[in-house]
């Protein structure tokens, strides 16, 4: 174990470890083998295939070692403005952000060195990092997953970062910029990590942005940036400063003030940031963190919008933080995240949900959307929701929108809607031949009052002029609805979707999910592949299913994930 500057223990590659006392999210399993340096490998992925080998485990993997280092230096004073250096920085970010697949295949196994958050100011409220030198487990998992995608295989045949650099500058009409060669001018000093931070002091249209770009040779990096600054009108619009193996890029005139802010404390030393990233766990190849309150304050306002329409005002008074990461398992890519400390008028508390209706769908389910505990959630949100509805209606001269809605439909709110949402509401679409007829579509409502829920459906049908559209079937505490009688009967018969591998890989353990969405991509390929170009078609055919899930774990706290599963 090493001790980083923020005082939290970490493993040897700089990643926060469970040794800091923070509990892992419910969807992570802490039964992990240890690497040779004593640090834990990646967690057992939910829905991992039989025979799964832990990253860093006994399976041999031949990867080429790429040496890396870090140094720094002060650049020359800035000259008049141009966009050349900004173009270069954008190209470098693109190279690191999109070159993951081809580059990880030739990277060393253990990520090391400071992260961008170690050299960004502590008042940063929005942060994004890209890391093509992550933990050993993530490297191996990423290589195995991305090898299933044809386009990534093609990138691995050469230097992915070089190809992506060429794409990044291809649109430039400046021959001076195009003259820069990746192998000669960029690769000798470009590091593996880049971070972007947003700080106070900007405006919605011109935020205060700081970029931390890792370099392995500060003299060559500075020389290249200075030479690029001579392109165009012969100047630049950025300050460059050096710190612990990174070049710190800011708007012109902000460099010294930013360094001073870093000396007062870095983002990695902020307690909320380190706690949130520890709760997030593995930071993968890309991660982001946002402090919602300051972000809203800085990025919302009365600035001009688009085409004469005003920019919508974001809600003030909302607080909390969100952290998310892009990471890999050999079978899927995942964006996983946590929200913490969320406060405001509509902060949700954990609900008593029921996911049995989701996992019990027919095994040929093409797509499904599930809401668990919706009746409870509506009850929590109703006072504020009713206020917002009435406030919006008053702008049009209506005194009580909710009362008018009740009179029009003959409903009692929120009680009737709570009965319909119940303990769970699951919409589903089975595999079928789509034609001119109404497709089979169903809903399963698990509720304490299924009779009342059925009456609410009939009331809504009558009001919308679609009386009798849906087949309705009550069985115990369940109400089954469908556009066809046959599918209603199938819904009432216990299915086995929860045992389908494409489903479990996409959603993992969905038993505690408050919200879940599942799509079997293999079953819908015929609906869209014909309209996709050849290159994109190959990538889409490699994908098997997608899943989205979220769960409120405590008041003001939640976890979420979005997975893409490969064949």
C-alpha cells in the first residue's frame, strides 16, 4: 500500500482501495484474488461467464511493455491569440479518449503515477479524466472485450493513437498544422492520461476550463506546443504551466492563478471527491465527477440561447454529487456510477420494490422497461410535483390544474395513479414478426389493489377514445394488460427471462433495481441493420444486448449502470 497526498490508502497503481473504509456498492463483489503486489484485482463481474479468469490471474497474456515517465517545465510567455494550440489539445484529448482499444493491447500491466485530479485545483466542480494506463485488471478486460469489435481489431493492426491523431487534424485547413507528424512530434512526449476540470469564475458560454495533459518529456512537449502556436497568425490563446509530470493548460492570463490554486489544495485532496471516487470503485479507462450545486450555479443563467430561444434555467438549490466511470469486463462495457449527498425538494428515499415481474417475463422478450416501487415514489414526489403542475398552469390562467385533471378524467390523485404504478410496473415487448397489425405489447402491474388499477386503466381508455383496446386479466395481486389476448395469457404464465444469459449479462442482479431497461439487440437486428452502412453494421452485429439499471440505496444516494454486452 502507498499513501497518496489525500491521505486515503490506495493500491500500488494509485487507485483507491477498499482499505479506506468505504463500503463497496451493492452491485460489486469483494471476493477478489490478489495481484503480486498485494493489491486487489477487479471485482467478479455480475453475470460473468462460466470459467471467468480474474484479470491479473493465472491466464498468461502477452503484452508489450511501454515505458513511461513524467517531467515538467515552464513554457514561454504567451503570444497573440490563435486557435492552433487549442486544436492540438483537442486532438490529443481525442487520441487518448478514442485510442483506448488499440493502445491498451500494447500497454504495460500496472497503471502508475499521479492522476490529473492530483494536479487540478481543489475548487474544481466538474471533472473528466481519460486513462489509457488503468489498472491491470481493466487492461486485460478491455482488450478481451474490444477484440470482439471489428473496428477495434483493425486499430490494433497499427498505432491507434496515430490513426486517431490523423483524424483529429484532418479537418484543419492550415497546412502548418497538418505538417505536424504524430511519430515525430507527438508520440515522443505524449503521456497516458488527460483530465479536464471546470472551475468557478467562468460563464455559461465561456466556462473556466483547465486541462491537465500528462507528458513524458516536458521539453519536447513544450517545444511542440510552442511551434504549433506559431501556426496561423503566429500566436496562441493559452497559458501553459508544468506540474508533477503534467502540462496545465488554461485560458490566457489564468496560468499563474491556477498554479496558485493548486498549491492551496488539489481536487484529490477534497474529501467529497475522494469519498465519491472510493464509493465508485474501479475508475476504468474514463471517469467523471460533478458537484451539482456549484455546477448549476456556474453553468445556468440568463445567457443567450440558440436561434433566439432563451437558455432554460436549471433548478437552483439542488445539491449533491455524481461520479461515473467507463470500465470493462471481458463480456461487456459498462458506464457505472453513484450519486451521493443529493438534496432538494424531490429527494427520493429507498422504496420496497418487486422485480419478480421483470425476471419472470417470457424468455423471448425483445425489450422490457421496469419501474419498481413507483407508487411509493409518486407519494414521495407528489407535494412538490403538484405544486409545479399548478404553478405551470397558473401561467395560462388556470387556478388548479390537478383538480381540473381529476374532474376531466374522473380520477382521484395521486391515489389512483399510485394503485396503477403499484409495487412494480413492467412493460414488455415479445419477439414477433412486425407488420401492419398492432404489435403484441404487454404490461404487468403488481399492486395491493389490482381491481382499482384495472378501473383506472378503463377510465383512461374511455377518456382517450380507446375503450376496450387492452385485454385485462387480474390474478392475485397482479394485473396483466396486453394488446392481444394470447400475450396476456403468456404474461400470466411464469417465464424465465431472468435465466437468459443476454439478460443477466446486461442487468446483472436486477432483484433490487428501482428502474431497469433491457433490449435484446440480436432479436431486433433485422429491424435496422439494412439501413446501416457496412462499417457500422459490423460493430452493431458484434453487440448482443444492452441494459440500464438504477437503485436508490439511501436518501440522497443511488447507484446506476449502463451496459453493452458483446456476442
